[in-house]
DNA sequence: AATTTATGCAACCGCGCTCAA
DNA sequence: CTTGAGCGCGGTTGCATAAAT
C-alpha cells in the first residue's frame, strides 16, 4: 500500500556511508533544511525526519561523537535537568557538541545505573552481591541537609525571565553555577571521594577541548582548586564519582522547591526515603529533607524501577 | 572459550507546534 | 479560520559490544 505511493521503499535502520555522503552533500548545497525534499528530489530513500535526525545526531560538524561526557558536562546536565526537567534539546544547547539524543541517552543510562546501585545497596539485601557492594552501601542515615539552595534557584531567577531566547551561555557565565556544599546526606569520606570533589565547582567556559575521557584525567585541570585542603582522594571508580555528583544534586533538589517543570526524580531518594520513612510515616515532620510535596511531584510510574524487586519480606 | 547478562547508543515513533496556503 | 506539511522534541526500542559468569 504505502510502499507503492512513491515507488520507492523507504529505507530504515542504520545509515550507510554512501547515504551519509549524499546527505552531507545535500546539506552543503542547500543547508540543513527542507529535509523532506531530499526524498522528493530522489536523493535518498529516507524520510525527511530520518535525514534530519542523522544530520543532527551524527553528521553535523563539531559533534563530540564517541566521547564520554566529561564531569563538567555531567554536572551541567544534572543541574539543568533539575531545573528544566526532561528538556533534552534545551539542555543540549548548553553543551557544545552534544545533541539532545546524547543528553537523553546519558541521562537514562545514568538513571538506570543509579537505580542499580541503590538497589544493590539496600541494607538487608544480602543476596548474591558477591561483595561488589556499592559505595552507597555505607551511606549514613539521612539527616537534614545543611546548605544553601542558591545555585539552581539563582539560575532559575536569572534566566527564566528571558527563557525564550536565552543563549547557551550556561558555561560562559561563571556566576551561573556554583556548587553548594555537599550536605550531610553523603559523607564524602565514606565514598572515598573527599569533599573537594563535590563542592564549589564552578563552570569554566567550555571551549573546544581535546576529547578525552575525563575520568581518566582526574583531577581535572580546568576545574578550580578545591576550597578545602583535603588530600585529593583516589578516584575509586569512574561511575562512582559521577554518581556522587548526582547525589549532590539530589541533595540540592531536596532543599529547593521543584520548579514548574517538575523535577525528575533522583531515584536515590527513593531508597533513602524508604529507609527513613519506615521509621516515621509522618515524613516531613521529623525529616525536613523529605517533604511530602517532593514525592507528590513525581510521576507515578517512576517507582517502577523498584517495584520490580521483591519486597524485603521475600529476601 | 563459550555463554549469558548488562550497557550504551543509534534510530524510529508518535505527538505537538508552527506556518504557509 | 482551517488544514496539512514540515519540523522538532521526548520517549522507546533494538542492536552491537563489553563485561561477567
């Protein structure tokens, strides 16, 4: 039926080098627009959508393809996700060389990883962990965070008024992001990280740098010196640093009201919350870090991750 | 070494928005 | 004002590869 209308069967799936060439050639001639005319001109048996996607995600110049997110980039994503929600395209405008798809994939991978870590760190869960306990295993009981909630709020207030056309100046404005001190939620020593990794990191302009795996280069030369005179810790595992950053963001989110976009939930709190709240169902009363509204703002299906696991009584 | 499982990424799908006819 | 094409975005899926067993 539909295949007949154009007498050309639309191709789907992975792109071949020749197709890429054709697409690049088209963009050179006509610019990155009128994607559907690529098909109508008979250049490629691909939909305009597919062409556009290929261009945006793979062929556009200056993309950082095949390069892991640096810690700076991670931080930007985490903070902006907290601020904007899942507005990947918007977040990507702050990350030169990254596409919305990159950001989206990065985030979902991260969410999964974190969920996994938190699941394996459930205290009663002896099961077959094979001693590969996560660093989060030893996170102390949650206490009320003591920190200011400046960073994200400031970003909000300073940028929201000109949201519509604010430039991707996230990293050009040194004032924009200042990490607040890590709250007591995570004891950096237990994480074998040291406070200095987790606090007071400011963004520096992210001009084009050679693409390197940031985690192999820790500590990062472009980051300002840590405020504390703690010895630089050994980097445990790459992911752990990243996850600790995420926890840092969790903590800050807990201290600030979710914005209109609604925060996507840091899964970490689910785990922490369950432990804390099992003691006092009147959460929020005894535990200011867990206001009702915080949980109420989460999408209902976001607990799905954890629901797939047996209850503690089954362990 | 073979098999299974986990992970990351590329690409597709569906929805909603914009804008020209 | 309506409508339909084009486009952009966010969510999801499926595959390839890495890691674990």
